[in-house]
């Protein structure tokens, strides 16, 4: 009896270890999938950061970013590409679905992936720099911005071959664009895939360099795990997408006001809640006016919403409507946000700093050992770097001596 019991215990132990090993293997064969449609805004930067962190924490086989974007901010794009190149899991950018576009800043994000793919009927390119509202830049500023962006995009495309580098430069300097098949023939992307399953099947077994180490993708039979936009991210993305459209903010404000007035008129919500909703709408408009290039238009709408909201809040009580405090607080709020918007507009009109002077002389700390290549932290951002004076360990203090796009050369501080 004891022998049978012992065999049973050994069998159960073996079964448990087998299940545990199988579970571990499955967790390592999960592909995280992030899907985004809209302009390149802080929402996308936050979403990609969160998706990479989730993939790294889970030890995922890869992270796929399904992207459809007309482009957006250069500064935000730089933040995104730096985070992608520093990721500790393979990042695959997939321009999808059919008809999607990786335009302007989206071209940089696509090239920053360890691997890139496009759906049939999608397109990429037209990455020439423009102003914050889509207007042409003056000749001098455009030349400066174009030169640094050409250098940046060539650095991202360098590992894809000479034809890809040449096309990437023209995408910035000449607004060149390409279809999926054209991009594949140029080496800009690694595959044209009809859907996500086709993408994983084509890229299975490919070897990429992740954090300086070769990694062979094991995607066959991997489970996909979506990383969803949070409700707040979805709302902000929709708002910012509308604000990025010419005249869109005016229609958006008018629509939001009409909806609230309709709810009030139909008795769906009482005056108190309607008033509170108008006050909240005013705060949202004030904040968005600092982030969006509307030059005060949203602040004007916010003031009107603020005054009307407070009127509805007080109009439901026996207390007379205190017009003096309401108007005074509205004017004070308007003055504050007018000052903030003016400062933002002034900063946007400053010429962009480009070239070697942007980072040369800055102090940093080695985050990934320089042997001689690795990563350094400068001004709170991770940069690809190379030591000019031999290997440097993690934690060593360094100073930037040279810059070429998103690549730095450093020496001990």
C-alpha cells in the first residue's frame, strides 16, 4: 500500500511540474497587441509606454502595435521612438487595417520597430515637417527641421539597407510616400500581411536585436493578448483627434453644448446636474486650449460654459443669482488661461533647436553598460550611446561629446 501511495505521489508531482512547465511556456508565448487610430499625441505616447511595460512585465514573445495615424508632434514622436528602441521585448509595428496610413510621424514610429509590416492597401511616408497647425514653415526654419529629421529617420532606417535609408530621407525632404508592396521592395518593412495571424506566421523565426542582444521570434501558435485603451485615453484621443482637424474644435464645442442643453430641456437631467456638467466642460476646454493649437478659442468657449453652468447651479435655489462673483471668477479664470495660452503660443513660435548643440555638454548616467554601445539617461530620457573611451559600467557618470540624430557619443564625466 505504501509503495502504491509513493508512486501516486510521484505521479501527481510529475503531473504538477508538467502543468507548471506548460503554463510557463504559454506565458512566454503570448503576443501583446496594442491597436491605435488617431494622431500622434500624448495619448499615444502613454499608451505605447504602458503597452511596452505590460509586455516586458509578462515576458511576452513580442508586442504588436497596430497603427493608423496621420502623424503629429515631432517631440512626442521622439519620446515614442526612444522608448521603443529601448524596449526589452521585440516591438513589431503593423500598419493596419487595409487603407490605414503611417503618415508623417507615423513613418518614424514604424521604422523604430524591431520589425515592421503593412496591410495590403495601406501606405506610409509623407513625413515632411510642418507647423503646429499644418501650415508651411518659413524657409530657414524648415531647412533646419528637415535636416535634423532626415538624420533621425536615416538612423532609424539604417539597419534596413541602403534603399530603405534613401527612401526614408526622401520621405522627409520630398514628402515621398509608398504603398505596402513598394515599402516591402525597398526594405522599409519586413512583410505585407493580410491580418494579425498572417503577420505572426510570416515573422515567426526571424532574428532581431533587442537591447543589444539577438532574439529569435517564436510566434508560432502564440496567443494574442490585447492591451486596450483606457476609457480616459479613448475619450482624450477622440477629443484630440477632433481638435487636430481644421475647424473641428468649433463643431465639437457646439455639439457638446447642444447635447447638454437638450438633456436639460427634455428634463433628462435636472438643472443642478446640467450646471455641473457645464462647469466640468469648461475646465476640460481650459486644459485642452493649452495643449491644442486653437490660440484661445477653447478658452472663450470655456468661459461661456463656466458662466452658464454657474447660472444653472444658482438658478435652482431661492438665493438670487450672484452675477458679480460669477462674472468675476470667470474673468479671473479667463485671465489665467489667457496668460497660459500666450506662453504656450510664444514657445511654439520659437525656432527649433537642432543639430549637435542640443545635447553636447549635457551630463548623463549609464543605464545599460557601454561595451562600447549601450544606453544612457540624459535629461530624463534614454538614449542610444557609444563610449569614446572604452567600456563603461552601469551607473557611471558621463558627458555628451557628440550627437547624430538619436545617437550620442559620451566619455566619463
